């Protein structure tokens, strides 16, 4: 897009996002640990916000959530995480509840993992 304005009046800034899954609390705990963030707020039994102090993500229990059948299904979204030490981060994320699918289209550039709800996300070197 040419002429994109990045700051100033009327230009939005992303403060957070919401993600649904089988269990919002489990997802919030997983991503809080993965990112080194803190649980900032809970909303009843079905939604939890994590934050680094500037950005927040809400993870909620979606009643009819179905994990994508990746790579066959198109993804509505996915997260890309930058890490120092991909092998160490992969091992840590797997210990936190991620799984690693056989299909790895990134070669040496990135690794695909599935979060506890089965949603793909990628990790790559910083």
C-alpha cells in the first residue's frame, strides 16, 4: 500500500487479540509460559487475558471449536514466534503441551507446532 500512514490521529494501534480454543484457560497458561508473559485478568470460567504490560491476548473457550485439519484446511490465523535457540525453544514448547506435526513445510527456516487446541503456530530464529 502506498502512502500508508503509520502514526498520528485516526491511525489504529493493535493492543491485543482474542483466540478461541477447546479450553481458554489452558491456552492462556500455555501462551503465557511460551512468551514469558503473565496472566493479567480472568473473565469468568471461560476467558483469560495474558499480557506483557503493553499488549494483551485473550484466550477463550469456544463452545464449537474444532481444530483445523492442517495442512488440508486453510488457517483463519496463525501466530509466528521468534525465539533464540530454535531447538531449545521447541523442546520447551513441547514440554508445555505443544505437539509437532509430521508436515514441516518450512525446512530450516521455521518449525510448525500445534498448540494445546491443535492450532498451528510457527517458531523461527530471532
